[in-house]
C-alpha cells in the first residue's frame, strides 16, 4: 500500500508540473493570440477605412461632374425653349448642339462614368472588409456598397444613353424639318435632368451610409481590441485559478512522496510529518 501511494504521489507531482507548464504556456499564448487578433483586425478595419475614403472621394468627383452636367442641361433646355419660338429649325438645332454645352455635358458624364469604373477596386476591397468584419463577433457593418455603386453606374449609363438619343435626334432634325422639335428636345433634356437627379440622390444615400460605415469602422477599431483584452484577461484569470489548483496538487503530491503513510484527511489538513 505504501508503495502504491508513493507511485500515485509521483504521478500527481508529474501531472501537476505538466499542468503548471501548460498554464504558463497558455498565459503567454493568450496574449500572443490577442496581439495577433488585434493586429489582423486593425489592419482589416484600416483597409476598410481606406476603401471608404477612396469611395467617398470618387463619389464626390462624380457628384461634381453631375452638378456641371445638370447646369449644362438647364442651359441647353433654356436655349432650346427661348430660341425655338423665333428662329428656324436649323438655327434651333445649331443652338441646341452648341459645342460649349453639348460637348462639355458629354465630357462630364464620361468623367463620371470613368470614376465609377476607377473605384471598382475600392468597392471590392470595402465589401471584402465588411464581410470579413461581420464574421467577427460584436461587429455588424452594412454591406450595401456594391449594390449602391451598381445603381449609380446604371444611372450614369442611362444618362449617357440619353445624350446619345439627344445627338441622334439633332442629326435627324437637321435632315428633316419636324414640327415638334422644341418639345422633342426639351423632353429629352427633362429626362436627362431627372436621371441626373436620381443619380445624385443615390450618391447622397451612398455618402450617408459611407459615413455610417466609417463611424462603425472607427468604433470597431477601438472597441474590438478592448474586447480582445477583456477576453484575454478573463482567460488569464481562469488559467491562474487552474494554475493555483495544480500548485496545490503539486504541494500535496510532494508531501505524499515524502511521507506515503499520510491519509487523505492528513493531506487535506496540511499535515506532512514523517511516519516515525
């Protein structure tokens, strides 16, 4: 029996030492994991913020171009209306397609479309960042970007089509006198103006939601590392309690190796006197 107790005592000592080593490793590993998780999260959210900034700047440029387009359309429509009642159709057509207005309008729309194309990478980056961030507990970001940017691109494409229709109509009316020229052109310019307004409304919605996303990304960059730290501290407390338990087991096991004749009651009471 004494030999059996001695064997058990040494097993307890070995297990306790291994347990304490595992606890120490766990303490170190928990902070390493916390640091890596924090770094990965901050990098991810920073990439999202950078993409938001790129998108916001791009949408600002699109909005500027659309503002110019809207102004040109209004000028074009006014010229058509004011000139249509007094001059021949050919003069009206010449006024309607004046290079200053028609070309600048087309150029503004083309620049807006080019900007939408240029921010495609930022859209993909932000969408990936949002999806990855949403996989993290305690994070909920709005994954709206591809849809809204797609709507903006569609609106600009429709606007370009309206410009093409306008130019085609100009050419047709140069070749053949048509009585409803004024109404025809003002109908197209009204349609173009409406489409500009629709795209600008989508841009405004996108900007508002981008601002919300930016605020949430900034908040997450502060909040998540704190949560990681809190979780790590809680895990450390649990590990320390386990380490204390292993330490107590080590002391009792060591005491039993010194005096295998001790009973469980004597071990529990801390008695470790020799048998003799």
